[in-house]
């Protein structure tokens, strides 16, 4: 089974802090994704990466950056955390072998910015 | 822009009844459609994936159908159980490697 592991289930930070969310997958997947999920808004894509050191903006990249130095690890960075970034963050991965591969999700990180 | 709709947002059914969840999408140019389950405070668990060339997929009590031309998918859960209580999301995969998600059907199965 695919295992996508997010480093923290719950995280509390203060406004202005630089925040790192980590995600690791164990299936040698090429594609990795960061989403945020908010009530009434559903899941929205922040960034995704289709290879090491490659990244592409999603629908809401403002205030975020990402890093993918190794294939198995994809980090989401909040450069200067703000209260409107309080949310549930979900990481996912998928194989790059063809168009029909499913995405597999981690358990999520509930982030609160005070 | 792809719009994915799941109606109703919430529903309750007595235990033992069959569950029928609907998903509609506006752009039929999709590669596949995926159904997920989400328990409160948790991540998404993939249930079924239907490729654009397929009409349905089955796994145990779950059956998902896809009518790409009309932009619809249906998830059937036979003989529902209290453990099926969760939020079910559908998502369509497009050529830009992105998933477009619906907002989910929140299901409660009443014992």
C-alpha cells in the first residue's frame, strides 16, 4: 500500500513565523501535491511537483512556497504565517506512469496560526 | 474551468439501505474520476478510480459508474452500515495533472 506521511497532525504557530510542513511518500512517485481544505471551499491546490526540483503553481500559491530536493519528500513553506492560513493541509502523491494513476493522500496537518 | 458538484451536501439513511451519491462535472474532457472517503479530521482515502474509457468500477459493496458524455458519476454503497458514515468526495482528473474536487456528500448511517 502507498504510504504518504505528513510530519505533524496538529501544529500551532504565531503570525509572522516561517512554517514548514513536511510530506514523505514511500512509493517512488514522481508527482506530489499540496492542498488546503476549508469548510465551504473544499480542496484547493496550492502547488504540485512532477519531479525533483520541479514545481508548478496551483490555484492559490500566494503566501506559500515549496521545496522538493529529494523524490520522496515535498515541503510546503509558509514564508510569513498569517491567520488566514489557518486550515487543514493535505499532501498527496501519484505515479507519473501514464495519465490514469490515482492520487494517494496523507492524514493531513491541521495548522492554526494565532 | 471545470466545476464539480455533489448534491445533496448532507444526507442520512437508515442502516441497511442502499446509498446513492451523485457527482456531476461540467467539462467532459477528463482522464479519470476518483471517489474518496474522508473521516472527520482525517485525510482522504481512495475508494475507486474510473478511467475515462470505463463505465464502472466495483470494490466489495461499492460500485461507481461514469457517464462521461453527460458529465455524471454515481457511487452506490450497498446495504449501508454505521461505519459508512463519512464524507464522500469525487474528483476528476484533467490533462493538466490536476484534480478538480466536489465539496462532498456528508453521509450519516443511522443504526
